[in-house]
C-alpha cells in the first residue's frame, strides 16, 4: 500500500517504532497524524517515516513514491 492511499483513522507504525493515527486524507510528502510517543501529540510526519499500516491487526508494508524517497535522501544528507 502507498502512503497516498492511507485514509483518516488508519493506524500506522513509524520508522522510530512509535504508533500513529492518520488525521487527514491528503497526499504528498507530509501527513497529519496523532503520534503516540513520549507524549501523545498531533502534528505533521514525513510520509517516508511511515513504514507499516495496521489492517485487521496485521502490519502491511508501505511503498513510497519516488518523490518521497527523494525527500528522504535530501533530509538524510542534511542531518547526517
């Protein structure tokens, strides 16, 4: 499944191991999500940080678009 196919209310797992609920029906490089981490908060997450969507209790891997992977590479070059 692609990140652009995720709908509001989808439970996802992020690359850092935290869970999140998608809060919008948008597409692109960022998504609005309620993230369950050190604190529960709502904010934007990069689409390339979404690695699984939970459907029926099963983790389904996420496929990223070329644009999302390009942004991921740019961010890694800046911060690494």
